[in-house]
């Protein structure tokens, strides 16, 4: 908000950046947001928050950790790794079983799995 006040006072962008302790790119971003949506747009939180690959396993892992609390971070990481290896082994077994039944498997023929409401496609 202070950058808007400084801009309204006629200060140059370089001086606004120096006083507010922001980069010129950030200043341009703030001014653009203000022009497109006013003060309301400036009060919105817009940031990148990547989704972990473990998110799809969150509830199962949480239940396991509640039943078998790990003593250390390393132990927890080992449990997650073991779970991932088991899941990968199960997928390989499903692929092998699918292939044994005479079905054609290739990059153009995905094997689909539905687990926990999410659709996952595996390619061989």
C-alpha cells in the first residue's frame, strides 16, 4: 500500500523501490495489480505452492504414522520410501499380470488404475 501512496506523491519508480525496499519488477507487478483490480486485488494472496507427490497418499500415511509414530525424521522418510517401493512393486505386478493374459502393452496402451478417487495412468 505504501508504494501506491509514494506513486501518488509523484516519486520516480527508482525512488519508490529504494524507499519500499522492493525491486522494480515487484513495483511494476503491484502497480499492474492495482490497475487491474484496485485495492482488493492487492490484498489477495497469490503465490506458487507446488503440490507434493505424496499428497495423494496423505490420509493413508497419516493413519500409518498415527498407529506407528516414527521416532525420527529419518525413520519417517524410510517408512515413506518403503511404502513407495511397495506401491511400485504392486504396479509392476499388475503390469506383469496384464501382460501375461495376452494383452498388448506398449507406450500407446496405458494401464489405468483408480485409487482413492484419483485416476492414475501408468505406461509400460
